[in-house]
C-alpha cells in the first residue's frame, strides 16, 4: 500500500522530511565539533524531527550513541532521572548485551527496578518511588555517559520544564554535570521562547553562555511548496501552488499544521486528480471536528477570567499590550491586573504562547474552533 507522504506522527525517513538542509548541516557540525546547543522554536515546528534527522546522518550513526528524552511531562528531578534512564536503556537494548550491560551495571541505586525477560533482556520498570535519591542516580547516569564506549549525543526536549521543578538548584546541578561530561554533547530543545531565553541568556542563570543558541524558523514557503508538489506528482496527482499559499499564510508556516492538512488533502485527491484551494475548508473542518468535544471540555474547565482572556487573545490573533487598560476595555475585561493573573495560568497550561512582544493561542486548530464557535 502506498504511504501517504505527508507524515503527521514523527520522523519516518529522509524522503518524507522537508528541507532543513542548512539547519541539519549546522546542528550536526556544531555537535561533532564539541558544542552544546539550545534549539528554540514554537512547538510543532518540527524540532524533534529535525533532531532525529541530524542523528541519522552517517557521521553520527557510525560513531555515536544518540538519545532523545522528552521531559515535557516531568515535574521533578526524580521524573527527569526516570525519563533519562529509560530513554538510554531503550536505545542501548537492541545493540546487544555487551552494550546495555555497561549502562545497567552503572545504576547501582536502581538495580531493583530493572527486570529481565526469559532471554535476559532488561526492561525499565522503575517507578518514582524506586528513585530514593535522584542525585545519586543522576550521578550514575552521567558516570555512564562519561565512560561509554562511544561518545554520546543527548537531546533533552522541552527543556524549559526544568524551570518548574520543585528543586531550585536543578539548573546548577545539570550545568555542572554537562560541563564536566566530556564524552557527551547536548541539545536542549524548547518551545517556550521566553523561558528558554531566560535559562540561556540571563547572566544570573547557571547555563548562561554555555551553549550555541539556534532559533528554528518556519520552513520557507517555496521549499515546502516544491516538496508538496513533488510528492503529489510522484503519486500521479497534481497540486496547485495556491493551496500551499493559503495554508502557509493561515498557519504561519507551522510544519505540523501544514502536514496535517496536506495529509487529508492528499488522501482526498484521486490519482489523476488535482488538489485545489476550494478543498481546504472541508479538510480543516474534518480535522477540527474530531477534536471539537475535547476543545469544548477544555474551555468549560477553564476559570471564567482565563476563558475571557483566552477568547480576547484569540480575537486579536497576535495580541500585544494585553495588560494595558486599552486591551481590557476593548474586550470587556475586568482590569489589567486580572488579565495579568489569567495570563500566568494560561501560559502554565499551554493554552497560549508568548512570542517576543505578543501572545497567541498555542493550538491553531483550537484557535479556528474558537472563531467558529463565536465566543
């Protein structure tokens, strides 16, 4: 069966990966020349897929172990240790006993949480309760990284989460381990620009001037247009460039949204047929209708003040000066101080994102749903 070339669930293969040639070369070169990187962009721009693409370059696969750790759901150092350890073991297991055994043997503090199947292959069955001293366990993990039989590349995704940990010394602790782990290089990937910027550019923070900052921009429209047209043609279909023009403008070049809508457009275009702009709205409706009940429930659960501020921000698209009296008056809000407190809650729950001098609704499909519900 022919694969839909517009992949929406992670990295599959280089032929389905659009452009990023310059970024791939830059990131790979920086890592292989001993640099740590902070990779920053809004979520759903394809940061994680870009990292996977870089890690699949021959110069990397032939000489390095590579690990990607998503810490978005973590809330403490114990959470981080659990995610980091599991990710490392999952990568090492397929490489054979000699490889994974070195890592397992290094984890003296967590031996009881590692089980083995009939063939002797280990599984990570560690709960947070098993991590009684996360600092010791973290030290063991970094000891392994320093003495692994290959140099290691570790990508920590959604790195800004460490700013929400209960432990107020976590940044200093990690900075010390990273600084002295000469056998590993790190990509700290994050989607909340203001938080990532604070971690890496504030002179008072431990990670100040410790990385090369790479700000990921949207894929250029001409590159994505050529990519989309090529995949349609290779499969006996035609795509009018105006389709990409409309989508690129509507979703501000966001890779996830482009891929999601193009996936449906491709599936609805028969072999020998042509994909036209008039097909776009039905496809977007199709996607949003699947999630409409969830969106409705999310909005229902929000406190009234947060709901009102969210709707006001969505009306403006890219909302500036949101704590001004003029903004409150324009949208019938109680006061700038109530807006300020609502913003904190909406940011913390990822309903909105802050980009430079403006706020916007994070999920652009949710934004369209809000518009259509006429809130």
